[in-house]
């Protein structure tokens, strides 16, 4: 009698849902994961209810609380599904959910082999790979992985390792392909863009790379991601020239983290408060109207009330256009975790005070744009038949009409909130 062989369920019948938290690099990783899975025959589901497998890409750079909450929620809601944790996670996350599966950020390109329990085929870089973009207008292009700094509070280096700059040729190939696929915003991203090329690829610097990118043919804009102040200061002239290009958003993200020199030393940040102020003043003089984004950590171990007030004083002085405020949370394995911690109630109070100060600054600065006329790149659909775009200064603009993402609209700003500009 002839035997009958029943085939195993192929990937084409497996649905995967991916939920992502954290920075643009984490979002890019998830886009690549989606692309690789689709290429292998999996179906990328929009809703977790439709999925056989859930991939939760977490971020623990600002602490594990949110990551643990999201994993717990997924485990309680979808106990019957296979759950895989990806992204930047720590041992604390593993210990809390030891029964789950984990794939580290540095080996994420082997996701198909991981799910099918084979030996992982890991790509050297995370670019020039299949991807499903969350926003088809925006291409996130990583230029390196890892970090050269040794900040006492940060777990990024513990998770991602030493700096590894990607070859210029591979980056340019990714950008060219993105432009050909209709992307209008190219986000240059990494853990710290300012250190690009300071490892084995010392033949090229960040400004030199950017000059080659903006020389490419096509209608697109480049957004330069986060750069630490010390390395940025060393190449400020070359960077300012790049920022003056019509293809580059007049936007710079340089995190200061504290307004106290003593705290900066404890953080192992390689600049002073005055160094930072000088850098901000330089870019504002060279590129009038430039959008300055910075970060502040409140409640760093041993931070006194006076030192917190120095941070408030700094924010009032430089009046940043964007401020990311983080409440200090200790990360296992970092030097700062071993210092005397500040009570959570005090940290929460300082965060609220800082937020109140900045909200006033942001509203006043945005009101200065009322009456401005110019072009805006539409990059997403808004609510209630509105559109959301960015002007050349990377200011978010909500337009009272429905426009197709990727289009350029000529607008006039008629009002502002602390978060955005309003136009018709």
C-alpha cells in the first residue's frame, strides 16, 4: 500500500504581526524584518489578532518599564501565540519573561532562520535588504551600528557593541534605491551619526558622506539624525555647509543631557555646558531659523536641586525648538546604576517642572512662524481630512486639506500650538 505524505504548514500560511517601540533605528530593523519575512513567504499582518507569531521590538534605552509592560500585555492577551522579543532588551527583560524567545538586535537579519529554527544566516550590515516601510515616503537609512562613547548611564553600547560604520558604497546604493522607489525623506540614522567613519572606515567622515548623498539625482530631502555635541563641534564648519543645501532639512539634534558641568562629568559626556551653548550659537548664526533639538535627563544620580535649576537655566537661555525630557532610570551594568539614586517622586516633580518651562518656550517660538509662507513636503495623512508635512526647517505643519503624501504644498501659517504649526 502506497504511503501518503502530509506536508508541514509552509511559511506562506503563517501570519506575523510586528509591534515596534523606540528610535528610528529600531523602526528600520522592524521594516527589514517585515521585508525578509514577506520574501520568505510569511504574511505580515496588520493586527495581532490575525497573527500566528507576534514579534515585539522593544526599547530599553530609557529603562525597562515600558518594555516589560508591553511584553506582559502581549503575553496576557495572546497566550496561545508564539511571542518573540526583539530590539534593544536587557537581561532584566529576559529574566522577567524567561519562557519567551529572544533575538538580539545585532542578529535580526537572521529572523527567518530564527523562526524556522535553523542556523542563522546573518548579514554584515542592515542595509540593502528587503523591507516594508511603515511610511512609503520616508526611507530610514542606518549608516552604522554601535557606539564609540562610554556614557555612564547608557546601555546602548552594552547591547549594540562597538562602532561599526557601514561602507559608503552600500549606503549610497540604499539611498539611490529609496529615491527610485519614491521616497522623499531620507533619514540618516545611527546611535550617533557624528562618529561615522571613526573606526575601520576612516577614509570618510559624516559631512563627506552627506555631500555624496545630496549630490544624487532626484527630488528628496535629507534629515540628519542625532549627533553628540563633542564630535559635532569638531566638524561644525563642514556640517554647516551641508545644512545649507536645498536638499537638507535645517534641523540638528544635539543632546546636552544636563545644564551642570559636574553632572556632565559624572555622565562621562566630553563637553562643557559652555561648549554646547557655543555650538548652538554657531549653527543659529550660520543657518538662521535652524531647528535645534536637544535632550535633557532629569534626576541623574546625585543631581542637586541647584544643578537641576542649572538645566532649567540652560533651556531658558538656548530656547531649543524641540526638547526630549527623560526621567533617569538606572540600567543594569552601567556605572550610573551604582551611584546614589534620587527618589522617584523628586524625579517626577523635576520632569513636570522642566516640561512646563519648555511648553511655554515651544508655544512662543512656534507663534513666531505665524504669517510664514512657503513649501511643505506632505509626509503623512492627518486626522479629519487634514495632512501633515514638514517645511525646510523640519517644522511639523498641519494643513487643513487632504493632500497625497509625497507632494509639495505651498502654504501660509495661520496659527500655532506648542507642538506644530497650522496652515491653509
